[in-house]
């Protein structure tokens, strides 16, 4: 399931945080975060494995590059 694929303007060399609340239907389910540019060059990627099936706050922190805007 893709939660969002919306363009968001960023400032060069800036730290950003993406945070969501999610709930898994099974223990050890995995969620993937990928941040990139319109040319599909990835700026960051991470996986998160759920600990249980309750609601959990998931944070993905990344730094934009020199040429990202």
C-alpha cells in the first residue's frame, strides 16, 4: 500500500522528519519508507518492523542533499 506519492518542496541540506501512526494486523509486519526526487533517485530508505499489533508511532528522519528543492 502506498500511503503518499506527493511532491513536497524541500530546502537543500535540511533535516526532515516524517511521522505516522500505523497498526499492523500481525506481529513483525514491515513498513518501508522511501524518499526521493522526481527523477526517482532515492535520498533515503528505511524499513520498520512492528513490535506487536497495537498502534505505533513510526518516524523516518532524513537529510536533503545539496541539490534538492
